[in-house]
């Protein structure tokens, strides 16, 4: 499918350097011909992939080493899409070079690394970091957020999010998922945990069960890939997350990612990858709302396996916040809270007991 990204006004030109051209090529593609966000350089350790992306998207500069790319004066923002275990190293290099950072999820792989990110933001106060939580920036989730912020849902009583997927392709194609430090809980449940936190605030306590599916066993994957997570938030609300990555018979009925908000005045259920949401408000009929016109923005190439539309949405939002002097969310503090919640979930799975979430 040819690219049809929608580009919105920023108010200033920014140079962007992108490292990690697996998922990161979605952003290169999405920013093609952007009037204000120019991909000045790309970086990848794989020379064939690097050359291919540079050539196909006509990127001016290509590097195999981030240390060289961050020296460029014409780069303002570094976008990081390297394996989870390398995020902290690459965030540090970008901060030390004075570049703003967008880092894909999970921000980092452990709570100790999240503390290090906070330390960096204190050491380099002029440098901004935003977490690339793509699911927040998918159309139905954006519509859901607007409905929530407009007060249409009333007060939230409960929220749940799930992320269910067939991960066989992942085990076979991502050698780093079999290396030390990788945890599928962080890699994948960072989506639904962040989404529930976005609405219910700071999680204080979690209780989780985990299991390993037949898919993971057959793939020789070392860790858990099935998670049921209960969360208790400051202020007393409770929420729930399901993460299941051993799906063997995919179906059309339930979305891969779903966020269900139950409020006093409205229920709003947003989906991914379906461009639709289910809504029911006080005094109105239940309705299925579709956003099919957005298909060329979100699914620009390679079917629905890339996130070019969400990446463009969040980079434009980040750049506009930089121009307006506003904090782009999720920022480092918000990212810390998601990582702290995931770390508590890991601890609860290990101990078989509820675990407290470390406060920022
Ligand atoms: N929805 C989303 O936002 C989303 C979706 C998928 C993956 N991701 C995240 O994106 C990241 C990358 O995942 P992926 O699926 O693209 O993996 P991938 O293995 O396809 O891509 C990673 C790329 O990084 C390159 N790389 C590795 N080490 C490097 C180094 N030191 N310097 C330069 N390049 C280096 C590799 O050569 C590879 O091309 C992960 O953190 C993953 O969790 C996010």
C-alpha cells in the first residue's frame, strides 16, 4: 500500500535522527515529505537494512554508530527503536549529546534503569523525553481520550485493557528476545498497563498470575507469555489488564488491543487494529463508531504490521509540545510509573503475593 500519511502543522522545523530500522522504518516512512519534521539521518547496526532504508526513503545521512549520528548539529530529536535492552544506553547517549528523545515502549527494561532515566532528566533539564506509547496515539484511543476529557463518560468507575496476540513470528525473528534482560511482560504488557494507568492514575499495588503458553514452549522461549494483572490505584479505584501472546487461532471478533472505560455517564470501548469504538452514553443509543477514513494514515505499508500513523501522531505531538513549552506525555516521570508498575507485577508473579509499586 502506498503512503498516505496525514501531516499536521508544528510551527517550527525539526531535524530527526532515527535509530533501529525494524519498527523504526515506520517512522521514516510516515515522515516522508513531512513539511517540518525532516528525517536527517538513520542509524542501524545492520548495514544492508541501513542502506536499503536510506535509499528507498532518500534519507540524507546513514550511520552504523549512534555516537556519530548524535554529533550532527542539524538533529534535534533522536527516535529510538532498538531492542528493549539497549534503550537505556541509547537514551543516555542522546541526552549526553543534548538531543530530545522519543523512545519506543518499553521505555526501559527494569526499575533501576527507569531511575537512571529520571536522573538523566535532572542532569540535563533542557532535554525532553517522551515515551512512544503508540497505542495511546491510535485513532480510536484518541477519540476515546477526547470523550473522556470532555467529561462525556462522567466519573470513571473501572477500566480494563487487554493485549492479545499471536507472537510466533516474534520468537522466530527477534534474537534479542531470547537474550538476557528481555521480559515479554515489559515488552508487551507495557501497552495495556500504560493505557489503564492513563485513566486511573498511579497504581499503588498489583497482584498478578503468569503462565507460559504452548506457543512459547514450542518456540523454546524462556519466559512467561500469559498474564492476568489486577491493579489498585491511589484513590481506591481498581483496574485490570490481560496480556496473552500464545494465541494460536486468531479471530476477527475481539481486537488485539482493547481499552474499556466504564464511567457514570458513558461506556467507551476502543480497539486496535480495528478502526472502531463502541459507545454508550446516558440517554443515547448504543453505537459502533467507525473511522475507516483513517486507514491510509495508520496502515501505510506492509499491512497492519507497522505503526507509521501512530508514530507520526506522537512525533508531531512531541514537536508541538517542544514549540509550545509544554510537557509531552507520557514523559520520563509517567514512563517511570509504568516501569515501576511492571516491576511490581514481575515481583508479584515471583512471590505469588500482592506487591507495592515504587513511587516516583
Ligand atoms: N507498537 C510499538 O510501538 C512497537 C511495536 C513493535 C516493536 N516496538 C519496539 O521497538 C523496538 C525494536 O523492535 P523491532 O521489532 O523493530 O526489532 P528489530 O530487531 O526488528 O529491530 C531492531 C533494529 O535495531 C538494530 N540495532 C540493534 N542494536 C543496535 C545498535 N547498537 N545500534 C544501531 N542499531 C542497532 C538492529 O540491527 C535492528 O535493525 C523494541 O524496543 C520493541 O519493543 C514497538
